């Protein structure tokens, strides 16, 4: 039986765009372009490397999001993933990370898996806790924040680099892992890969397919809530120090006044 690798990816607002909140305090995704979270590209890359080393593996990418989230799946498919699963339902809008982990767990149970690969965090929420929540819901081991990951037989092994030490970790499959942006540069989709992605299967699922009630997710079912939002203050003009022989002293005084030195 081939190794079943599933990568969880997210469709996020472009960080270079003018990101704002909507009236319901959720992220306004309509006014800014979206794309595959950059940190999830590392997860896709590691999944593909493991599949290539195995010689007998299938890589599936899964996302939870609106219609446009298919763009994130197509990017992963063009990189080399074999197929995709898109969980899309209007009642998912506003779901927090706890609800998202519940949806993904049901989706994974539906598709089947041996190894689940995640990025270290999303580039919009940046919470970084979904892999742990997912492993808990699935009842499988978790190896998080890996900068190196391999699969040998029925075991996944990885290296976690910390500020003061490096850990060598391993767990029996099935398992959930997350990889950092130090795990290896993600490949660029080739023209052949982009064309092939258009023919690869994308399965669509909704909450009914997963057996999840609408009130368990969405804004109403979220365990967390945003009470208030405010726009970031506009940047003010900086202080210009004219050097007329005293520039060095003035600069030092300014830095000291701001407690930078």
C-alpha cells in the first residue's frame, strides 16, 4: 500500500495588500487578493520530497475556505501534489482555529492518511497551534517545528532546532508534523506542472459531507471572539538631524531620549 501523505494548506490574504477587517470583525477577504500561504509551501515541498524518496506515495492537499481557495490548491497541485480536497461551506465563515481543526480532522478521516504535513503557521492568523490541535483530535503523535523530516518504513523522523539545542524526534505513523521555513526552499511550479494541475482531481466537501453541524463552527461556534478592532495609526514623519558639525551629538541624544541606547 502506498504512503498516503496529506498536506493542510491555507488560502490567505496577500500580505503586501491593504488588509482590513470586515464589519463582523472577520478578515475582509473580498478587498484583497489571496494566495497559498507562503509557510504552507514549505509543507508541500517536504511532502513532495518524502514522496519522491519513497517511490510509492500519493500527496493530497486539503484546504478549508471560500471558492477562491481553489487557487491555493491549484498552486500546490502545480508544484507536484497528486490531488486536492476543498472544504467549502457558507456556514464555515468566521470559524476560529479550534473549529478549523475539527473540520480538517473530519476531512482527513474521510480521505485517509498516514502522514499529515502542515506549515509552522499561517501568514494571516500566525497562531501556529493548528498542527497540535489536529493531532489531538486525530489521536496521533505530533512532531512540530521540524527543520528536517524523513520517513523510514512506518516511522517519521525529524530535527527541531531551538535557540540552545537541537532535538532529534521520531514517531510511529500515522502522525502529524509541521515544518519550518528552514526546512528547504519550495520549488517553483514548472509550465508542465501548471498545465498538469488543471487536470488533477479536486474533491469538494461541505459540512454535511463531514457530519458537522453548522452551529459547531462559524462565528457562532467559535471559542474565541474579537471584541473590538481599530485601524493602525498612520505613520508620522520622522525626525531629521541636519549635520552642521553637531550631527553625531544630536543623533546620540535622540537615540538616548528614545531609550534606544
